[in-house]
């Protein structure tokens, strides 16, 4: 079993982000840092789509490389 990135004390209830959401958030931070906050809804949608595509690629690569194993 893989340990969580941020362990939760026993008995606590917490729902974390999926790997895809976590990676998408990281990717979104980078694109905004590099290009700034988009002004239009369509540009923001493109940033979000790009971030999720990168996150999905990261999860696929993790599985391919068996990086998700202890």
C-alpha cells in the first residue's frame, strides 16, 4: 500500500485530491507563473485543459515506470 503524501492522524476524516487533481493543480501553477492569469473564460478553459492533460500524462508515466510502488 502506498502511504499518502500528507498523512492524516488515525481517526481523522479527510478527503484529499486525486493524483490527477493534485498534479493538475501543480501544472496550473506553473502555466500561470509563466504566462500570467488569463483574462478570458476561453483562455482559462485552455489552461485548465492543458493542466489536466499534463496531470493525466504524469499518472500514466508513473504507472509505466512503476513509480507508484514502494
